[in-house]
């Protein structure tokens, strides 16, 4: 019988909305105010994301060091579909300026505004001229031909063009590019820790986490490090880094996503190369290897030889199996099979199959063949939650934690799951 | 309400989308299914909200996932494809809600026509929904009235002592438990409860709605539009009773209903109330003997309007002493009187005052959602404790189904308040 996954769907077209991307790009930039030209509910969705992100930070025993900026909605209603929503938007912009005295306003357009064809650009220009407050607009409208990252990068681009100015370089300074939960998130903290071992200082995280007043300083950084990822977000951040290099001579590191031990090693070596401190990189690596080994010695007595199944349903753009396969090898787990879930369209299954086979000689199965394999496994590592109460599952996240701390956390999740006397259950690492 | 006053920061409000509200009304109908004709993003956020009360909601909640071409060429292809998949998979829901998100609503697709073409072997209710309609309550009411118009009998004979409870949702925090307690109390008083729309009901029960002699409205934002519709269509009288918090509050609540439709067994409720009162008094005295009288310097109650006002009224008259009580109503409606609060604010009307409250409050007990806690976490230097009474509830886990209303609910709420009081005392040491 085939294994089944919980809350399973395959994303056919656009999966996300560009408005939260706009919001997130400036969410913690003191002096900014975001206006959604949308029904009020769209802003509530962004607020839901905001609350979830805040409590996730708290769950990691961290606390945001400062709060998010005001988020307003023009509160479009059914009548606006007939008469247009620009008058409503103009009132909302005026209110935002008079109430919050922002240094900059950002407008995100909803799909509704896109369908009715509101000329947001003209309203923004008029209000900007009248109040002398910069207003940034974007072309993307909600989910229409755009995704989350389209909103994020369009506004990032405009911030760069409008507010970043050439200035003297600050010696041994680094600018982090990207989000990943901000300066208090796992990624930025781990990268900052390693960069400190190289004797360089992080002077900001762009976009999203620098005050509007600080933006001029973006060009002061000697180096930029992209908080990488996969897919479009990474491509966009790389473009930002390229621009910083071209315009301000900022050296950057972009192409390595330090998930798993191999990538972490490559990342540290590349940082050393970028900073011209290759010898120091070897010392840093040694320390990191030591940290990893200490933890491995603790995990191996439990993990070695345990029957493990890997279930993959995510497309290659968002999930490369190489990292988790390496973790499996480091923990000396006994990988008995890999199951490709029924979520792939067209060539995506073939692409994943090819990469899996390049990285492992373990047999690959379909969901139809998978039930017995899962039933016999001590642990299942999976990109999709399975509808199986008996299986001990480790949910492989879309944004895995990075470097040695991230690798140890993944290993710890597997170790704790194998130690658990509870039957089944899902562990989110 | 002036336009200027209504724009306030979304981060200080709580709501979801009409798409979610409409889905929630139908999701509460036994064996119903919902198909969202809208982007995956809107579908997913609605689903995540509904999963709070029904973790298996994904098994009967689907999305058509149209792309941006659908707003030009129509979404028929996507809707038909999903409906055909349902047919092929052998789905036979008691009723299907087919609703469009806001942008898809604007293009005027004939959803009913699409369903008719496929000759679906089950009833289908179609709706243009989404954020343009409003928030959760507006979507809930619009969906309910559409179903009433389509699937209720044209006429009916009123049965003596038969009542409906209008204004409940199992997708409000502890909504199902609250509804069961209200139903239990009414049945104890000798009424026959025909139906509880929005909460654990069947289509057959909904079709008996017009047989009631009296409709009892609890949450105004959900129930009043339904009561008004049923009054207009069938002449059924209604009473806006609000929510029965506390022992005396429950008796007062029941007396309002008794005044409209005399209860044959009021004495049974009075006897149970007396017994509960005695029990709570003894438990209260025991707690006072050890911890001193319960006292909170400041309390904020923020929730959907009826809930906020009814709870605030009981809070100060039955459960605890308070220095200053502030109430924030999340909707503007005709509400029950509340004379116990120092300040009552309404979002969209008193946004500046609400903002000021969040900036200055301290040493406060929050009877709110995690959204308000989130605002105060960010403020830092603000001492507060949270006792969530509505969604979202990120900083508290709810597993047991306990009513907050009625005689049973009065014990649960008193227990939670005492535990907050004790926790605050311990934290001061």
C-alpha cells in the first residue's frame, strides 16, 4: 500500500504573494511605514506571519532587539472595484505621513489593485511631492505574475537606488545580505560568530534590519556575505551583492549555502579567501571540526546502524539531498531506501532522481512501494509529514539551519528521536 | 467613524479574511467540503486558521490554484479540473462551498454555472468572497445567508420551545466547547436546541432552522445577520443575549431568553448554578487563605466585541478585583452593555487611543490573543501576563476542550485567573 502525506498539494503555479515580500524587506527598518493597497485582510495575513516569526524567535530563547514598523492597509472594499481605489489610497498615505512621520513609505499592491488597474505610481508621486516624504512603489500586484521574492527584491532594489550613497570604507566590516529571521535568527548569529573568529565585524543586515538613517552606511562595508538559500531568493540576493561590488567595490561571498558539514567547510575556506586570510580559515575549520566531532561522539552510540528511510517530495530548486545524505553518513545510519513522493510534475521527478542517484547508491522507491520500508525503519527523514502515527519522522525544513550549529541541531533531532520511547511522532528540526 | 480614524496599524488588530470566515461556516457542517478558487497563498492561510480547531481540515479543504492568466481568461479550467478530481476520487460531500478569493471574484466567473455543467451529485453553494467582503465575521455571515437562501425550506411551522443558537463558531478559541455548554444549559432549562450553525452541525439540522420559536444570538458579529435574515424570511423572533460568562452572568443570560420564551425548567439551571456558586466560593476562599485576595492592577480584555464586553462585565463583578479595566472590541457592532470598564475602545474607531495604551500600559494581565502579547513583548520593559481568550494563541497551548462560558466555564476561567495571579506573585519573588 502507498504511503500518504499530510496536507499534501503540489504547487502548480504561483505559490506566494508579493505583498508580504515588500513588508518583510523593510519590516524592521526604523523610519519606514508600509501601506498595503489591498483589502484589510491581506495585511492581517502579513501580521500573522509577523507574529509567527516573533514567537519562533522566542522559542529559540532569543528576543527581537527591536520591533517591526507600522503596517497599514488602504482597506479596499467592494465599491472600490467599480470606482477605483486611488482616492482611498491617497487618504491612507496622508494618514500614514501625518501620524507616523516616516522617513520613507513603501506601497505594496494587492492582486485586487492589479485587476482594477489603480494608478498607484501617480498617487505616490503626488503625495511625495506634497509632503516631501519618499514613497517607494512596486510593479508587482499580489500573486499576479509575482511571488514573495518579487516584492522583496523590487523594494530592495529601490532602497539601494534611492538611499545608499558612496562613502569611505570601514576596515574589516561585513554587511549581511538577506533575511533568515534577522540578526537574532540562527543564520545571522552563526555567520556572525564565525566572522568574528576571522576578526571582522558585522555592521548591519540589509535589507530589513537597518534603520532608514543607517542606509547610507551600506556602502561602507568592505565585504558582503549573502545569507544564502535556494531558488529565487538566492538569485536575487546575489544580484544585490553584484550591484554592491560594481557600484561600491564591496567584495562578496554568495554561492555557498553552508548547510551540512561539507558546505560549511567550503564556506569557511571561501570566507578566508575573500578576506585574504586563508591560513586563519584552516584554524577556524579545525575548531569547527572539533566542535562537530565532540557532538558526533555523543550521538554515534545511538545512531550507528539504525534503519533509516529518506522521503523526498520537494523539487530540486528547494531541496538538494546531498546535505542530508552526508548527515546520514556522518551519523552512520543505515539508509535502507529513498522514496520519491508523488508530488513531482513533468521533469522534476527525473531531475531529483538523477541527483539522488549521483549522491547515493541506495535503491529509490515510489510511494506505492514505500509502506513496508517505512514500517521497518527506525527513523524516517522526510520533506513532507507522513500520515503514519507509528513512524518516527524528522521533518526536513525548507530553510535548514546552517553551519556546525545547524548540523549539530539536525543530528541532535535524529539522536533524540531515536532515544525517544514514544511511539511515532514528528520532530521539526 | 471618519476615514482618518480608521487606518490604524494592523499590528494592533486581530482578524482574518472573509474567505476564512466563509470556509469556517461550511467547515463546521458535518461531511462538508470547501473548494477555494484563489491563489495557493490565500488558500493556505485560510487552511492554517481552520486547522487550529480541526487538524484534519486539509482532507476536505481544497484550492484551485489559478495562475495570473485566470484574471484575464477566467478560472473555469482550474475549477473544473479540481471538481473533476473530486468526482474521480469519489468525493460526495454533504454540501460543497465553492468560493472565489477577492481578485477572482472581480472577474465575474460563473461558479454556479461551472458546477452545474459537471452535474455534481451533491449540493453546491457558490460565493464571491475574499477580503473585499471584509473579515472573518463578514465572510461567515455571507456564506451562512447564501446557504440559507439556497438550501432551507421556503416555509416551516414553529415548534414550541424550539430554539437555535446563532453566533457560534468552532473556529473561535474553545468555540466547540462553548457551544456545547450553551446547548447543555438551554436543554437543561427545557428548550429543544434545533441547530448551532457554525459549530458541529449537520445539513439536516440546518434545514430545521426555520422551525425555531426563538433564535438566540450569542456573538453579535456572527449571529445578528443570521437572526435578521431568519426573522425577515420566516418571521422567527430573536433575542441578542450575548455570551453567558460566570454563574450570575449565566443566570442573567438565561433570564433574557426566558423573558422571550419562558423556560419550563429554569429551576434546574438555578439549582445547578447555586451548587456551582457554592463550590466556587469554597475553592476561592481556600485560594485566598493561602495567596490573598485576587487583584490585578491592570487588565486588558481584547476580543471580538461580544466576547470582550460580556467577559469584561463578569470579570469584575464575579471573578476578580481590578485596578483599571480596559476593553478593546475587535468589531463595531450593537453590543451588550458593559459598565465595569474604565475604558472601552473599538478598533477602526479608537486606533490612536489603542496605540497609546500599548505604548504606556504596564503591570497588566492580558485576556486577549497572542497578538497583543506580541506587541508588549516588543515594547520590553513591560510587565504582563497572558491568559488567551481568542486566536491566535502562539504563547499558550490548548489541548483540552474546556468551555469559557456557562457554569462549567466559570470554573475554568476562575482557575486560569487564579493561576495567572499566583504566577505573577511567584515571578515577583
